[in-house]
C-alpha cells in the first residue's frame, strides 16, 4: 500500500464567519494555536501567523477575539501573547475534541 500524502487544506479563513459584525473562529485554527501554546506558553504575533496558516488580516481577528473573550492576554513589554486560565481551558477542550475525532478516523 502506498503512503498517504498530506492533502493540502483550503485557506481556513474562508470558513470563518463574520455576520452582524461578530467574528466566529474556526476550531481547527484554534487547535493549531492551542498546540503552539502548549509548546511555548508565550508567542509573538509573527510566530502565531505562521502557525495559524491563515492570513494576517484574519490572524488579527483571532487575536482580538481571544483577547476580548479573556482567552489571551497581550504583554506589551515582550510584545507577545499568553493564554489566560480560561484560555488554557478552551485550548484543552479543543485539543480533546480533535483527539477524539482523530481516534475515529
């Protein structure tokens, strides 16, 4: 049997919904960010940009959404983002969800 090649994913920002001025993030992008924060508890915007695999415009929406919803805090001194306690809880739930999906595949 031939090895399975990784299938390229569409730009996930296309599936984020913005209606009535309210941003709804894609859980897959949040899972990528969660994995990154579990490896490094503080990340700069440029690091998060590469990890998110979305556009700069949409990354700013994700960061603003997470800060507004008390999931991330911005450290002006280090110019980096760090999850809050509720952010860690959200990331944990997202990663548990995706691990269950992977088991079913």
